[in-house]
């Protein structure tokens, strides 16, 4: 059973926002020391900023609002049995669902606001182009050392931090107030929105749903952290290998299928893996009872 909380919902929300604001400002101040020190400095600044924005606030928040088992309550606990199955299925989902993610990306990019929202659409596209340019610069790496730094800054730190914040704090907080599946979808929508990339909203929300669901059925953030790291890390490695000329695969289109029926097949396999996890989770709960 979760530990009874010390504060009301309103006070907890306000407390977390205050912690988030203070920590983010400190992170921004520290990052300014590195941000103008070339590409490596920018990556270090990005990593420090991510730590202060997504890693520190959840930990501080849980230390204030809980009196015991703080990290376990946050979600850093053992994966439900059979733990290896949840981890392996989680990793498999990151690859099997890629064609579905790519299809959602195409639909999202084809959306046009137009009319009265033409100026807003132009602004959103500008934000998208700026974010793409920043990502391209962050992914640039010419050595193994650069690749490892990218894996740390772009894959590991965001995987840990974003899962602590969006699944550990947000999803679990929402689950206290509503149906857990509604909480998964709502937290995934917020997770996607916070990235402020309209033309990537649908695929990122889909990713958030998969991460949230696997956290819920496996009972541990270690599952979703592993999945998140694999998702980001795959992109980092592909960009590196492509830039070095070792492979000739466009990372932006990795996982695309030549025929629509293959995408539907991948969707069915994805749903099948999700149902398998649900059945295993249900059996685990019955066994624990």
C-alpha cells in the first residue's frame, strides 16, 4: 500500500512546481558556464539542465512528502516477476512499434492548421526547425568519446529524469485520483506537450503511453527507464554510425515499412505484447494475494 501523504493535493502540486522552478533556475545558471564552450560545452550544459529540471525535483519532492521508502514510492523498486520478461518485452516494444510511430509522425506532420491559425502554424514550424537544428548539433559526434557523451546526455539522463518526473511523480499522482489507464494517457499527453514540438506530438504521446503502461504493469520505473534509454540510445548510435559512413541508414526513417500491411502487422504484434504483459501482471497480482 502507498504511504499516506503529508499534504493535500493542492499543496503537493504547488510544492512540486516551486521545487521544479527553483531547481530549473539553478540548472540554467550553472549551464551558462558551459553553453558557449563549443559543442561539447553545449552538451554538458544540456545534461546539467536536464538533471536539474527532471532528476532533482522528483527526488527532493519525494523526500519532503514521504517519510520512508522514498525511492521505492517514487517507482525505483524491483520489477514484478517475471522481471526479465517485462524488461525484454519493453525493449522489444521499442523496436516493434517503430513502424507505428513513424506512421503517426507522418500523419502529425501532414496536419495543417491554416485559416485563422496560419500565424500560429508558422510559429510552430519555426519552433520545430529550431529544435531539429539543436538536436542535430547535439547528435554530432566524431569519436567514441563523443558517442559516449551523447549516450549520457541524450539517452541516459533524459531516460532517468523524464521517467522520474512524468511516470514517477505525474502518472502516480494522477492514478491516486482516477482510473490508472486514464492516468497513463493523460500523463503521456502532458509528457508530449512539454516537449513543445507540435509536429511530433502524436508519436511522442504514443511513446509515453507505452512507457506509462509498462511502468504500471511491471510495477517499476526501471522498466520504462530501460525502454526510454533504448529508444533514445538507438537514435544516438544510428546517427553516429551514419555520420561515420559505417552504415547507410537514415536515422529519421529507421523502422519505416515499404508496405502498409507490415505497419498493421507491427501494430498487432505491439498489441499482442501489451496483452501478454497485462496477463502476466494479472497473474502476478493474483499470486501475491
